[in-house]
């Protein structure tokens, strides 16, 4: 595929950049899919993009709804590129080991949430020290994540193992 990818067809890398910018904000597309890097786009039998991989691992999966779900490598790239607290749910020491072990984040353990988070958004789960510890999907809007004392805030998909 032109523009840095290894396969051709529908939704080339430039289109994927545009989708990322729309979903996560300006600059997200370039962070996820840098022009100087080759990515592999795995496709369904119909040719629709399904997963995008780079040397570091899975960047994103492409849902049938036209939105990305983040892989850890994609989460790392967005964590470096997006200014905090954008798309971040910040948790404390108490929940860190559970989140790293891919357990869900509950609202009572959240210290802060990016103000634009809506239910269903892809989010970065970050420790209060600033370290990315997981990626997942928000169950609540930002206000609910910060205000509720009970309930699930984020369904964790992939956690970063403790070193």
C-alpha cells in the first residue's frame, strides 16, 4: 500500500490517519501512523481494514462502526502525542496492579478523567505518576467517572505488565 503500508485497497494509511484525527483529535493520526513507518493492514475477506500492526505490536483494530479500538502500542503512541488529560482516565495506587492485570476500572478508584470522554470512547488508563497502564473502553461519561462512587468506569482490554 502506498503511504507506508504493505497492502493496498480501501482505507489506505492516509484515510486511517484522518479517522484517528476525527476520533482522538488533531495529531492522533500522525502519532498512530507516522509517514516514515511501514504498517501492516490486515483485512477481512471483503477488503475492509480489520487490524493495523507495526513493529511494536497492534496499533488499532478497525470496528464495523468505523471507529478504532486501541492496542497497547497504539495507546503508547497516543499517550506520548496527546496532551493530558485527553482520553485519559487516571487511577491511584490501589487499583494499579488490578488494571495492569486487565481487570476493569471502577469509578471509585478514578482520580481524574479527560473532560471530553463519552461512553464507548477508547481511553488510556494512566497511573497518577503519568505512566500508561492499560487501554480500554469508557462505560461512563467523564462526569460520571469522576462523580460516581460505584460502578464500572472503564472496561480494560489490555494491560501493561508491571516491570
